């Protein structure tokens, strides 16, 4: 059976080109190049303390040779010019390590600095997924230290296996004549093992560091992209440094350091783009759950909801001609955040549930007309999303909320709430137009809390090009 050319093009667009385009837009919106430069500095700052800890740990375990083998193995993947800049310092650490054990105060400080590199990666990943980390500071730092220690132990274990490989191969070759083609295959397998190890590390960072729920397979596309892109970028950058660029002419003795920083920046940007690709694919998987929906009206949010019920809603951030925003104050003891059960009085934007097979934008217009009696014709695409687990009548329910923007030509027009059902009207306490400054100054609970900043950004003309994930 032949697949029509149009269907092939649609498949390529939907599952390849559109996710890459979305990832690029998100990467630029989230200041990916700037974050990459910041992470590059953190990597350069953390790499030497990590090697120092690795050397100290290998000394305790009696595996000094494994560390030297790992360093040599790792430098095979780096551009030659970058290796020339970094290796002398690392070699000095390996062959003349500072005296003292791994439990000294200086080593604890070394671990702290090394874990700062993990924290910079976590910040970039949280921004890529559009979330904020609610984990306590001590827990984040403890997790970062765990990554450093676990990474060092993992390196020693992997290197023992890699070092044992040639010994086994030599013994096998001494007993059985090995063709040259098989010898070449074995050498290729060593590099493939290194690539797979790199992919596993990237997958682990994507899976464990960001504060987002996801299945184990969600990070795989970004992992494959980042691994392949990094190996290709390392090769091309090495050729560029050897044949074209000469940073020494411009930066003098700092030329090698600048070249290394540029390489780490490219590495960080590839890593961030892989996370943005994962987030874009997760959003697209939610798009598929809303029939006949335009991609720009998509739902962003966390995917793994388990067995709890899920309710999709569409809300409208309604501005008047003076940039005031309409909010409703509800007092509802039957619906609350189980993490903050004392909050039963809160302000929200107008809107409501999305009916089966209903397009989100249509649901937003229907809910707005029902709750306010106001009609608009200039509804935007989806500008923000919010996933929140609330206790509804004692049942934990995931609310997947989607926000649109509309503007009215009048200042604070009258709101007609007669279209709201009697049960809902019983919980409605007030409808009020708020200025951005009033929202920022109030102590009342506006849900979600990050709606306040979004309204300020919209007033400043900073409309997000992809839906912003709200928190709070």
C-alpha cells in the first residue's frame, strides 16, 4: 500500500518539523543562548573540583589507574584544542593531588562547587519545561551532591569494565586468530559504548533534574538529539579550531580558554535545546487529545496524571480599554489545593470546562459569554497553561487550564452573571476589574499566582509566542 505524498508531508511536518520549530521558538523565548553561556561558566568552574573529588575517591578505592584511563578516554571525544587547554590542569591534579582525604572540609567545599554545575543545569531544565522548582533548597543541593558522588562512582565502575574489555580481547586474540575487520569492529564498539554512556547521562539529567512529571520514555527524543548533535558538533568544532579559527591572535594567552568556553557554550545550548524538544513533544501529545484543534491552541503541561480524574478548562484574561483585568472572587470549601487547604477564598479569570470534542477557543468564548454576558471577537491563541491538582468534593482531580486573551473597547463594562448556574453563583462573591499594579499589591489569593506577572507582561506587549506554563 502506497502512502499518498500529502500524507507523507503531513506526517513529516507533524512529527518532525513542527516539534523542532516549536523547540526552537521555546529555546529563544527562554533565553537559551544566554543560559548556555551561564552554564558554560558553571561547567568550567565545576569540572576541576569534580576531577579532584574523582581522584580522591579513586585513591580511597585503590583505582588510580581507572581514573587516568577515564580521563584519556574522555579526551578522545573533545576537540583537540579544547583538550590542550584543559588537560595540563587536570594532569596536575591527577599526578600531584592535594593531600587529605575525601572527608576534609576542603573536599566538602570542592563537592559543593562541583554540585553548582548540576544546579545550573537544573535551572535551565526547569525553564525549558516552563516550571519552577518547589523543592527545598537543602533537597536540591543534596540531590546535586548525589549526582556528583554517583557520577564519580559510575565513572569508576564503567572504566573498570572498559579497561577489562581490552584484556579479555587480548586473551581471546591470543587463542583465536582475529581478522582485521573484526578488530576494527571492536574499536568502533568502544566509541559506541562511549556514546551510549553519554546518552544515558543526558537521559538521567532530563529525567531526574526538572520539576516535572514525565514517563521514562519522554526524555528519549531530546536525548537522542543532544547526543548525536554533540558528537557532530565536537567533530566540526575541532575541525574549525584546527583549520580556521585562531583565538590566540585575538585573545593572546587566553585564546585556549576562550575556545574551551565557546565549546562548553555550544554543549550547553545543545543540552537545553534537547530539553525544549522534549517539552514541545509533550505539549504536542496533549494537542492530540483535543480534536480539530489548531496547534497554536494547544495544551501545555505535565503528562503523567496517573489514575486521577482530569478536567480541561478554557479561561479568558479579559482586558478593558484601560488595561484592567476582570477577575471573579470565589469562596468554595468544596474545591481547594490539598497543599494549602486553608485557602478557600480566591480570585480567578472567567471561563469553565471544555465539553467533549469542543475546540478550546470555542469553549473559552462560550464560558466568557455565559459568566459575563460580554461578547468578544478578538480572542488570541492560547497564551498560558496551568496544571493543578485540586481536591474537588473530596476527590483529587487534575485541572488542565488554558488561558486566552481578549480585549474590550470600553472601560470597566458592566458584567452580567445571570447566565451562571445557581450552584456556581452561590460560590461567587464578587466580580472586579483589576489594574496590574493592584494585582501586584494585593494580599488576596489570585490563582495561579504567576498570572500576576503574565498580566504585567501582556500590558507591556510581551505576549508569549508559545503557551507559558503558569505556577502557584
